[in-house]
C-alpha cells in the first residue's frame, strides 16, 4: 500500500502528498474489479457523460497546485455521479441487484486498501515523531560532502531506501538534505532532485513495498513477492545511465557545511524494528497463509499499540533517570528539553494520517470500478492488448504514465487483466514504475519534490533532462528482456 522530511523549522508540503505512495498502496484484486455489467453502456449517452465526468475530475486533481482544491473533492463527486448513473440505468432495466453487488465488491476492495494505508501511515508518522528521519538527515549534513558526492550519495540512498520506505518518502528525505546543504544553488538542486526522483522510482520498481504500483501487482497475485527482485538490474540501469551522464555537469566544489544536532527520541529504533516486523507479518500472511496482507498490517498496528502503552507507562521512570544523569553532567540544554517531552500516543499518529489521500483513492477506485462495470475497461483492453502486441502496449503505457501518473495506469491494467506472459507482467510493472520519471509530474515523488524544492526543481528544469532519462528507460527495458527472456513464454 505507502515516508522525509524537511527540518522542523521549514514548511512541510509533503504532508499533502504523503502516500499519494503511500498513495502508494492500491493493491486491488483484478478479479473483483474486472466485473463488467450485463449492460454495455460504452456507446450510450450515459456512458459518454460518465467518462466526461471522470476526465473533468482528474483534470481538477492534476491542477491541485494551481487551484488549491484538495484532490479528494472532485473524485468523490465523480464517483457518486458515475455510480448514480449506473444505479439509475440498472433500476430502469429491473437489474438493481447486479449494480448493488458490483458496488459492494468495489467498496470491499477499497476497505482493504484503506486499512493497509492507515497502518503504514501510522508507522511513518510514529517514526517521524520519534525524529528518525530528522536524525538521518542531520548525520548526512554533518559530513560535509562535495556536490558530486552529495549527488551520488542522495541518489544512491534514494535507490537503496525506496524499496523499503517507498519512493515518495525517500525522495522527500533526500530532497530535504539537498535543499539544506546547497541552499541557494538552484542549478545543483534541480539536477540533484532529478537524480533523486529517478533513483527513488527505479528503486521502488523492484520491491512490492517500493511503489504503489508494485504493491498493486503483488496484491493482485500477478507477481510473487520474491519475483520482483528480478527487476533489480533493469531498475539499476534505469538509475545509473542518466546519473552517469548528469555527473559530468556537476561541479566538484564543496558547499558550506551545515550542522544540526538531532537526537532520536526514546523507542525510535524499536519502532523501526516493529515496522519491519509488521512488513514481514504481512508478507507471511500473503505467501504462507494465502490471506490478504492487510491482516498482517493490522496485526502490526497491534504491535505498535502495545509498545505505545509501554512507552507511556515507563515515561516517568525514564524522565527521572535522565534528569539525574543530565544534572550530574550539568547539561542544562538537555534538562530543558525534558520539560517539553510528551507521552507517545498511537491514536494521535492515526489522526495525523493523510485523510485526503485516503478519500482520493476511494474516489479513484470507485470511478474506475464504475467505468469498468460500464464496459470501458474491457474495450480499452481489447484495443491495447489485442489491437497491439503486449510489449508495445506495456512500453507505451509506461510513457503515458509520465503524463497521467502511474497509479491510474496500473490500476486500469489490473482491472482489464489482459492475458499476458509472466515477463510481460514484470515489464508493465517496470515501465509503470520508472516511466513516471520522464516528467516531474509523472510520479508522486516528482510532484512532492517540486513542492518541497519550489522554485529550484521545476517542470521545465526536469524536462531538459528528459532525453537522458529516456535513455535509461529504454535501456532498462532492453536489459529486462535480455536477462529475463525465459519469463516471456508466449512472448508477444
């Protein structure tokens, strides 16, 4: 389903985009969403009106930064109108039970999504509150790296961390480092942010937890958990080719050092361990018990609740020990900080989840499910995967994801459930994951970083490097088709 953050003294625009990952967790069952109604509405006035409503709603979503309207509003209304139209048509034809059943199936799948997302968001907010991400950023800042070292370090860490922390969260953390260290150097910040977005999207493509699209594919059962790692080398090539070219345009000077002391709060490391245990529990539920991963995630929420209870009960004793220790040292600064300590509250972490994102995905799921019930996705599947071959369709959809965003693209593919070889499912997983790097608006990571590095990392600044990024995109596809040729049984 979808983690960092700018220093506490800076605004945190990522809050609106957190898990857009995180949004990052539309893992839906294609067998449910592939439901097509008895009535073909694709050539009717009702169907055309429904499509127009969805397009209008999505245009408003894409214009969120300009019109300052939360992205959940238009899709919620669009979902209501689309299913209202379906209900009206089916009632007129005496088939109201069919439309009701389809709606309930779609809603059930969203419920799994919402609960999974809630747990992931709660853990990330808990780690943020415990200063985990601030401490990592602070360590990097104290080292005083050169521009080229910073370019490769932030890009490399984005590639390594995104399979675990998700691409959006990782991109935001690395962006916070770059903007802090190279403050005022817009040219370097732009190039470093491009590298970070490309690396985070590439790293997220070979892990079920790295991107919302990979989570969708995993949950749908199209690719097993361990099989995602087959895409490691294609994803690595996707990151390295543009980075190597851009490296020659990075100056070798050294920015002024920035020092910032950040101390982990009590229990931070144990919360990280619990999060990893929660991920393991979710994977085991899916792979060994063949139960939805959300079961493991909800169990993991219980882990955090128990640990939160321990932190609250043991807080007075912990504060007393620290007061005695700091008093003996004469550390007045630390003593003052103890006065601002508040008990850990897990439900406060739940409340800080990105509810706009959850409601946005409700709207997207219900809109696409409704259009699929009308018959549009079956028609689109036939046009793409029968009119074309699967390879051309999957590569083209990867490029399209740079314009539309990879989440609805992958959601539509899973809903269509085309008959493809295993290699083709891996191919669309790769192209949808890394294709969004072609433009700054093509992925949640790119959009969020534009907000965080506003004025330095821009659409046009990214566009100038799109040809270089496309070289990495094409090379990753070639590498996948060469290394994993055996998975292309019935190659098309």
